[in-house]
């Protein structure tokens, strides 16, 4: 049993190490200007771009920059966000995406001068939830944890204390795209900096329960 658990742990550790290089990720809607330096991604966000489907506004858009890798199973992803926000709805954060009809984007959204921890969950149609902070911090950390058929969403101002803002459904046991998203639907774009992006594979909860039951 110990050998089995060790092998599983080693497998996830190797996958984790392989997953951390920004150079090996790929673009969906590549922006005109971007660079990777010191394992950070800095992009000039495309103006007039966004991700949204149908509800409330009556339109569908799927054209904002998204830099991603492909992951299966359960995982934790987090990133440090710093943005030179200018216009209403300027936003940046993490996106977990199955296809153009099913995705979750979460991070910062700048609305009427206020700093919002924002999440859009899309399954056919989009919804939007926000948590407005009292002041505008210089940066923020966003973390998501995929467990079974759900994504748990957290934010932190120091990468130590994380506050949960939402639990949202996501298709169970299916590969997804995970990465860095930014949009400027009402503006002409802004500079977005993503630092310390990391995806950590987690041991599958069902597998752990099976191993525990069959010791």
C-alpha cells in the first residue's frame, strides 16, 4: 500500500513540475503585445474584448486573450495579479474552460473606480458575482481548487490568508484548459501582469477513498 501511495504522489509531483513553465503554454486570442520574463507574463490587453454568453446583455463574445495549458483530474491553480486598470470592466484573472459554452473566469474586475473580486460562471449562459473591496490593493492573489464536479474560488492579499468567494459547478472527470485571462470590454486595453502562476495536481478524491477502503 505504501508503495502505491508513493507512486501516486511521485506521479503528481512530476506532473506539477512539468506544468509550471509559461513558455510551454499556448494562446487563445493572442494579444498584439506580450512578453514572458522571470516566469511572469505581461500583456497589453486587447481593447474591446471579453468573455460572455447571452444572459442580461443579449450578446455573446469570446475574443479576449487567454494563455493556457491543458489539465485533467483535480488541481489547485493560483496566480498573483497586478493591473493598470483604466476603463470600466477592465479585468484579469484565471480561467478554467471546457469549451466556448462552458467556462469559469475569476479575478479582478474594475467597475466605476471600485476593485471587485469577480467571477463569471458560464454553462450555456453566463452569470456574474462580485465582492467589492474597501480599497484598491497594489496586487491580489487568486486561487481555484477543482474537486470532483466543482471549483472553489478564493482570493488573498498576501498569499497566506485566503478567503473563499464562491463554489461553482464544473463538469466532473473531464480535461480543461487552465490559464491566464484578461479583457477590456469597454476600454482600449491596459497592462496586465501575472506572476507566480502555478498549477498543482491533487490526488483524486475518489481514488484516495478507494485506497482507504481497500487497505
